[in-house]
C-alpha cells in the first residue's frame, strides 16, 4: 500500500494509527509514523477538549434559558471545527503532504523518527 494511503488511513480512527506503529513496513516509514502519531495526539486533545466542554456545559446550564442555547452553540461550533480539522488532515495525508497541526504536529514530528 502506498505511504500516502497508509497515512490517510491512520486518520480513520486511533486503531489504524496504532496498528501502523507496530506493523512492518509502516513502523519504519517516517511519513506513516508522523501521521499515526499526529492522529493519536489529536485524539488525546479531543478527549481533553471534550472534558473541558462538559465542565463548561455544567457551568452554563446554571444560566436560565440562555445557558442551554449557549451550550448547544458551543457544541455545534466545536464539533464542526473538529470535523473540518479531521477532513483537512485526512486529505493532506492522502495527498502525501506533511501537514502539521500547531503543537500536536511538533510532538508527532519528534516521535516519528523510526527506532
């Protein structure tokens, strides 16, 4: 399988990303390792953002009438932003580009060197 396809497949979920880190010949391919690690770090960031949103939602629900609307608005905006970022990462990987997210991409690049 071409490395660009493997890099794109790494973004389908965290499972292919983990598999590519242990499967030959992809575990020694820097491009596939970079996209696999970037996917995993993006999942961790999404979990953290989700936890923060849950706490923010509990605080906003205190506000009568306006609170639930604000919670809905924030969840829709964050969800659409996450979908957009995921699609950009997927397309860039399939095109064979080294597209780095801020902060997360630096960590992924650091860990992508084959052992």
